[in-house]
C-alpha cells in the first residue's frame, strides 16, 4: 500500500525552521549573562540616580533647617522628620552637607545666598504645607525612578519614597 499524505494540512512553522531561527531571535533579544540588569551602562546610570537622590535628600534637610530656623515653634515637630531625611541622604551615599547634629541656624547661615525654595512662609500652617509639598514631589519623583534602577537601589528608593509619603501625612494631618 502506498503512503498517502495526511488529509490535514500542516499549519505553523516546522521544527527545522524554528531551530534555524532561534539563535537569531536570541541575538536580537539582547540576551546577556547579567540577570535583571539592562545591557550597557546600567551601573553608571544607577550611580547617577543614587547621587541625585542623595542630593535631593540633602536639599530637603536644608529646607527643614530653614523652616525650623524661621518657625522655632515647629522645631519639636520637625526635628525627627529632618533627622530621618538626613538618614535617607546617608543611606543613599550623601549626607556630607546635612548632619543630624547640625544646628538649624548654622545650616541656614552657611549658605551664601538662600535659594528660592528656602523662603519660609509667615505662618506655621503654610510652612508645614510647603514642606509637605516638597516631600510629596520628592516621593513621587523617587517612585517614578524605580523602574530604571537595579533591584537594591529600587528597594531603597521605594523605602525612602514611602517614608516621604508618611512625612506628608504627618505634616498635613498627623502629629509628629
């Protein structure tokens, strides 16, 4: 009896064509030996992100210093939050400009000219709202940066962003 072809037509790629195309597909996909990190200069980008985050925390600590100096009645409420911001800067590799033991008046007077963000409103409510806005903007910026950094730094930024969100709550609704 002669061999008759199957009544059903073959659909889809054949095994040989898949085996021939697989190496090219892997090369195009950019497979690297590094698991989880993008190919290229991912580490310098992570270093830049870490340095930027540290500078942002240092600037926020300076803003807390300005508010504490201008509104001494808020010092008891703001010092714990400021100290935490300084710890964040240190964890991110910064913290040279802002230290937990620096007095607010020394930190404010050490800068040659106050930045526009260092202007402190005339009342406590607006001063707290300004700090809360700065904390929220920074937390949002850090949350957006999570996708572009490696795992360890992403976890650190997420933790610091969450702490910033808690600071927003404490500055607007809670008691520090």
